[in-house]
C-alpha cells in the first residue's frame, strides 16, 4: 500500500502521458535492465549557448521542455533509474515501519496524514476539566490533582464567578448567626407557680365556675368543701377554708378572687409550722442523712441535688450507694458524686445494704467528712421483709453512733396523691422519718396533698422540687406554696 502511494506521488500529473507512452516506457524499462554499455546516453553539449540553461536532472519523465533549455522525455534514462531506486528504498522503509506499528494495532499512514490525525486525536482525547455546578464547592474539580492545579482552579473560579439565577446571591462566607436573646432567669416563686400550674388552674377554674353570680349559702359552702377535698387539700384544710369564708361573706355575693384569697391564707396557716430549714449538727462528724421512700419518688436525684448544695457551701460530702438492687442507681449516684466533687462509696449488686452503711460511716469518719448521705433501695410500704431490712440499716448505724442516723428524709412523689399519706405513716414508724421532701410537683394536679400531709403528720417539709435541675430543688416556703396553689399574690421570695 505504501509503495503504491509513493508511485502515485511521483507520477502525479502525468497519468495521461504515461498511458499514451506506455509502449515507450516498457521499452525504456527493458533498456534499463540491459547492460550499461548499451544504454543510450543523452546528447548534451558540454558547453551551452549563452542564455541557455540545462534542465534540472530531477524533472520527471514526460514533462515538457522548460524555458531554460530543450529536454526530451528520453533525455535522461540514468536519472530515471536513480529515482526508481530511491522510490524502492523509501517504499521498503515505510513497509518496515508499517509492520512495527501493526503489532501495536495501529495503521501507518503517510507522514502528512499521520500528523493531521494525531492532532485531531490529541484534541479529542484531551480530558476537559468539569466545572462545578452552581452551589457546589468551588475548590472541587473532577480528576484534578493537588498543588498547582488547585491553585489554578481556585484563581480561575475567583476570576469568573458563576452567574446565579434570579433570587440567589453569592456569599463569601456563611452568614453569622443572629445572637440569641439572653434567657431571663425566673425567680423561685415563678418556677414554683409554673410547676403548680396544673394544680392551681384546675382548682381555681372549678371555684370560679362555682361562684359565678351566686350568693354564699350552705349549699355553696358544701360544694366548695367537696371541691377542696377532691383537690387533695384534706378534710381539715377544706373545713378551715369554708369556716373562714362563711364567717366573712355568708349571705353576700362572693367572687372567685375572694375565695382564692381566703384559701391562700388558710393554707399558709397550715404550712407555716412545718416550713423549717434542715438543721445539721456538725459537731457530729459525719452528720448522717438517711434517705428513704418508695420506688420512683426521686431519692437518688434528690441526694445528688443535696450534695451539690452542701459541697457548694464548702462542706465535705460523701454519698453512699445503698440501693444495691439496681445497677443504674449506683451508676447514677456515682455521676452525681463526680459532678458535685463528693466522695463516693459503693459495692457490688446484691450486697448487704446494712454492711455498706457500716463501711460508709467508718470511711466518712476516717476522712473527716462533714456530711454522709446514704441512699436506700426503694420499697413499698406494704412489703414487710423490705421494711425489716430498712430497720436493720438504722440499727447498724445506731451501734456506730447512738444518734445516727441524725436525719431521716423521706421523699414523696406528689403524683401519688392520697397514697402518700399512708406512706408517711408507715415509714415514720419503721425508720423514724423526721423530715419530708416533696418532688415532682410540676407533673401533677395533686400538689395539694402536701397540705393534707402537713396538717395530719406535722412533719417538717424541708425541700420541694419542681424539675430536674439542681436549682429546681429549693427550701420550702409556706406563703409561696399557698399563693401558687391559690393563684394569688406574687410570693414572698423573688
């Protein structure tokens, strides 16, 4: 194929002359094969006339004579032989190159066609960088490397920013978030009132419906007494409220505001005698606080909050995980101890709780802790064997210190309602409960039960809780509690 292409190159423009003089060329080729002495020699004069020039030897056979001199087709048979030999050599070299590139599955083309095709292939096969879509990272390029390529792309993106559709805009950086308004810290009375909102709203709503356009008579007083008893305020408190209201407004028009004011006054009278601070006898080191209660009343959480308050005041506190029946209780108390920087003592699951109390007292005394708070397992008041175990803990502590435990706190869940009255009575007889902490007042409409317990048992109420936070456990204030339930006043402590 290459030999034929070369022949076409050398014979271009003289195909017709070659066809017409085919017999003459055949004879000339025969003459070339003949011996050299028989080859005709061109008759060229050694000296040309002035103004005449010899034709170049490279003029192909069959061309017309040039202006520089007369030359016929059969004038240079030797030159034709030399050109034919060169053509054969060129063809042979191209065929060898074609064989080498055929092994590589490539077709050898003439030099000019090969260069043109190579340029086309290089243009088609060159991978073009994929520009990122609008909204994607401008630094990202498909198939790109790092270093100088990233720098080039970044500079290109910086020079040519994308044109976004209407309604969009570019931003150099993410917009700074709007500063949050500082949260206003609520006072304790506000948090207490919010916690008792369910109790207050239910009670005041019923009172308002009862006294709408109605004079105070015996039937109205009886309906009010029933309403207060249903609100878990207790029979004693309900009778006090109705008696006071009858003495002031009997036979007259009464509004719900009048009833709320009198109710708050009478509730405060019941609660003030029991609203006392928790006294610590620091002459006894450690001062032992034993926390008891039924399941789910918040004993462990209450211990953590008490430890936070005491350690925050500079006292050295130790907490003991006496609830050996629940692994979660031990872990929870350990977290509280770490958070409040209190010492912690625990034991394995199922161990003797009285034995732990003994070890905790000895260790607290050795480390000169100011306060030792002991957790106990939750137990129902009607389980005799569990209450007997609680008695054992009290006896063991009494052997170490005749006055120990110095304080026995019972946690009460406000959601239990009237059942809390029975719990206090039994735990008081078994463990010698001498103080109460009411929890979960924010999750019930039965917050009035604390009034009934205080009126019946006359036990001090040291703290009340209206949430999970440390600040949600606060000392009990009678007037604040009374006003929060009745929905009146602003509270004595802000």
